[in-house]
């Protein structure tokens, strides 16, 4: 009797790997050119192929499976405060730093560099998002450090380096460095003015920091920007705290434990104690929040681009599966209800991509310009909206795969666990919405800059015109502003997305987005993905977003 085959593999899609994350993403390609990043296309194209390779996807899986381990002491009892990472983590970091994910705009300083770097960062997030944390903080730290001429001269050359060196070494021996931040304390959270860490003058121009930090991500960074209360009554100030003191000794930064997190598991996040740690003042005494605000603004940009990347990878997985999977006699991608879901997800992803690239271009404008005023308010609104929408989109994409999407061999569970961190980091939902209100009230240049941007699409779509009229009235109405802040911020983000798509996307994309998100004769589409109204060309939307491997 012949053996009976019971494990034939039928009706399964091939793995989505060995493809270019850049060249298969139409919205990303168009956006890079539109927002003046085209000069960097060769570098972006190269990186897109590398991170989309089978090997890099495997590195991402391994880095998240074999998570960091804390080593507080060596075997002889010496305090070392080190974190051990799997080789896959180091391989991803090496690849990212070789391609300037941590410093492209500062190392090259050419028009379009911030836009191109947003593309690089977004593509990396699709494959291994934990590594984005130290790279983001390093990118965001330079706008603060460059204001201090001594720090810029001392640390700039290594910060511009691209040869990854994970070992703790004196600055003179480091071809590149990573810079972190440590603001959050357990009694205050987002209320950093409640920080209790103290900084006492040492008499030689330096300061001794004593206290704790509840969240210090990437503790293996070479230095950190920290907030501490300047004694005796100097107020909350910003300090630069390296892991190696100028005299060559290890600084008194003690790792207490690593956080056991929902996601972002490849990246180490720690609680630290500062026991007389050496530091130097950055910026004016008592103006710590103001000093570090520029770093926060840049990290929020990365929250948007990282979330856009997570969303894009989830949508790509759903599209790929649907095009290769037969069910009920047809390809999933040919079935109307599945097309509705896929098209809705594709709209969300394209809108997030367009928004992140527009924001990145605004960051290239000089301080004090209308572009930077637009970036100030729009980045916060985008951070709120895109980061909120990403987990929802990933769940829906997971459902497109069914059980195959729920198992760990699929990348989707990892994307889902990763998604909430960007909504929490650098200001959770309420904090961000209150920050938008603060910009509306205290920075009078922000609202006119926002409205000028939105009015560029005036007359192109009546639904958007109506939406903008209502939004302008809402921004001008102070009554119950805090109570309805989330609605206001949501409306801002949708308005910017719709404005960009109406101006630059194909008409079938813009029409579908406005109908689904702003409303038409049938009203706004349902509250879940896959409820696009009649008249939307779902086939074209799906085709535009698809991944051909």
C-alpha cells in the first residue's frame, strides 16, 4: 500500500520577502519625489532592497525572539551595567547606521534629506522596529546638541559616523555614537515638571545628578539628555550625561532592571538610578523643557513615520495574502467585501505615508518660518491620529489572513505588539491633544500656517471644503476646548491627509478617502475598516497599493 500524503501544502501564498520595500510602494515613491527628496532616491532604493531581503526579515524575527538581557555585574562582582543583545540586533543596527538612518539630514545637510530619512526610518520599522528607538533618539538629539558649541565640536564627528560600534569605549575610540534620553520618572510620567532628580554644581562647571528615571530606553547609548531639578532653586534643567566620564571612569548610571514590555522587545528599556552621575548643563538653567522640546518634536516625527511603516507592512501582508489565496471558488482579492476591506486599509496607509512625508519636508524649513509653525501643530496632530489608527489597521490586516495572521510565524503579531508604543511614547493621546491646544492658544502663528496649508486644496472637493469650514470655526471657538480636544485634533489630521490626497493622489484615491473619512450624501463610512460607501473604485485602490513579488 502506498503511503497517504497528508501534508501537501496547497493554496498558501509564498513568503512576502526578497522584495523592495521602496519600489513596490507607489505612494512612498511618489511622495519622496513630491516632497523634494528625489536627490536621495538611489540611497533609498538601495536600503529598500536590503531591508526587504529574506535575510533582514530573519534578523528582525531573531532580534525579537532572543531579547536583551541585563548584566549588572561581572563574575568578579564589579558593577558593569551592561545589556547583552542577540547578534541579530547588532546586525540590524549595523545595517541601519551604515545607511544613515540615525543622521542623514545632519551628515549630508542637503535639501530633501529629512524627507529621505523619514522614508528610510519608515522602511526599517516594517522589518525591525525596536532598532528605531536608539536611531530616532540619536537623530533627534543633534538639534539640541548643536546649540552648544562645545558639545557639538566634541560629539558631532562621532554622531555623524556610520560604523556601528556597540562596545562601551571612550569617545575618542568611537567611530559612531548613539544618544538617548531619560525624562520619565515614576511619580510624574508625562508631567516631567514633577521630576525629583537633583543636579548639584560640582564647582568645576559640571554637575552631579542624583535620582531615578522610570523609563530609559536604549540604555546602551553613549550619552543621554536628561531633565533634573537644578539645586538649590534653579528649576528643571537639561543635562548631557555620558556613560563614560571625561576622566575615563564609568559614570554612575546604574541599571536597576529591564522593562518587560508588550512590544518593542528587541530594544532594551530600563529603570536607572543616578548616584552622583557626572553631567553638564545644556541650554539655560530652569529652561530644561524648552531646551529638550526640539528633540521631542523630532521624535514625534519618527512616531508618525514608524507607525506609517508598521501600517504599510501589515497592509502589504494582507494584499499579498489575498492575491494568492483562493476561497469559495475565487481569489480573496477578487471578492467584493474583501476588496472593500483591502481598499480601506490601503487608503489609511497612503494617507499616513503622505502625511509623514509632508511633515518631514516642513522640518527642513528654518526656525520661525510658516513651515515650521505648520510642523509644530500638524506633527502633534499626526502623531495622535496615525499612531491611534495603526493598531486598528494591523488588526484588520491580521483578520484578512485569518489564523495564519495570528500565529507568531507571521510578522503580524509582532507588528501589532509594536504599534501601541508610538502612541504612548513622547506623549500619549491626551497629552498630545493638550499640546495641540497649547499651540493654538499660545503660538498664534500655528493656526494660520495650518489653515494656509489646508486652503491649498480649496475648491478641489466640496466635502473637504465643508470640512475645512467647520474645522476653522472649531479652532476659533474656545468653549469646552479641552473637553473636545480629541475631536478637534482628529479633524485636523484628517483635514491635512485629505488635502494632500486631493492635491496629489489619483482622483479615485482622493474621492474614496473624502467619501470614507469626511462624508458624502450617504454620510461618513462605517466605524470599522471595510465599510467604504458605494461609488468607490475599490479595485483601482487595491491595485495601486499592491505588492508584486
